[in-house]
């Protein structure tokens, strides 16, 4: 998962009212400091990989939230988790390609 995907997730969750702000998302969902999301808006931050520990924490929080939400929101939150899994696969593929290109 890359920074731009994390920013998109945060913004979508904010629009649904699941988080109050990027700072709230940073602390409550990512388990990081209040400026964590801001780091991804800086130079090269959008293409930086998100740590596996942070991704795991977000996925756990999404699972917890989906268990408490009404069906319509539950489905949307589960779709966020599916998007994270997809984004992780894409990031892994892109990482392998760039490594292969350097080795050639």
C-alpha cells in the first residue's frame, strides 16, 4: 500500500463520518502520531510504502468497525478492506518489477 492510497482511504472514511480528520485517523486508526498522514503529503510521500504494521492495524480497526455498523455501512467498510488487500498486491507487484529492472 502506498501513501496516496492511504490518503484516499482516510478521506473516504472522513466523508462517511467514521473519522473526524486526518489527525484522528493517524492516531486512532493507524496508531501513529497526529502528523503521520501529513508525512504522506510531502515530497515523495505519496509514493512511499505504508508499513505493514500500520496496514495491519487499520485492517483490524476496519473489522472491528464493520461488526458494529448497520448493513449498508458495514458493506462499505468491508469494501475498504478488500481495496487494501488489492492495493497491497499491486504494491508488491510494482516493487518486484522495480527490483527486477535494477538487477537486469
